[in-house]
C-alpha cells in the first residue's frame, strides 16, 4: 500500500506516510477513506504529520491535489483547529504540497510544509502546546 495512515499519541494525532510510487488514485482514495472515518474520532485529532520522504515517484496531478484540498475543507468544519505538517524532501513533492496548502484556502487549520522531519515535529509540538496546552507529544 503506497499510503499508510495510523493514529499517534493515543489518537491526538495521526501519521499519513507515503511509500514508493504514489498515484493520484491511491492518494485520493486513501485520504478520502481517512477523512470519512468516525466524526467523533476525527474531532479528537490535534495534529497530522504527512510524511512523503519515502515516495520515489509521484503520479499526482493538480486535479488530484484540488480534490483532496476540497475534502479537507469539508472536514475542517468537524475539526476546525488542527495542525498539519507535511514533510516533502523532493522539490516536486514540496511544490505539490504547497499547491495543496494554497488550494486548501483560508480556514483555521495551521499548515506548514517542511523539507525535514525534525523541523516538522518541532513545529507540531510548539503549535499543539500553544493551541491546546499539550506538552507531552511523542509523535510516534
């Protein structure tokens, strides 16, 4: 499976991790499935870490990015204050991630794209501490 999604920190956060060749269909279907989970579970999330460092080939186009941005806009009403960090070492994935960020638009989620895991995790810890008063994230 090119995308793995699992809960972190007892359900306070989640990890979305891509591997190998990631197609637009796989990307859209995985994110759609994840976002259509139990609304009560989704409300508990404080952060999401999206790690695309293991993606070797990206077969995702701007239409796929726009579709996922629209899905995220819909669910942001259920959980309006999430913190989302995206790790994208490769330039093309970094650019597509920034495109998603721009298409996602103006809402209450705080989103940042990073080239390295350390910066993403540090930013998540700081934002979750600032917004929710949670100091003990393991992000693992």
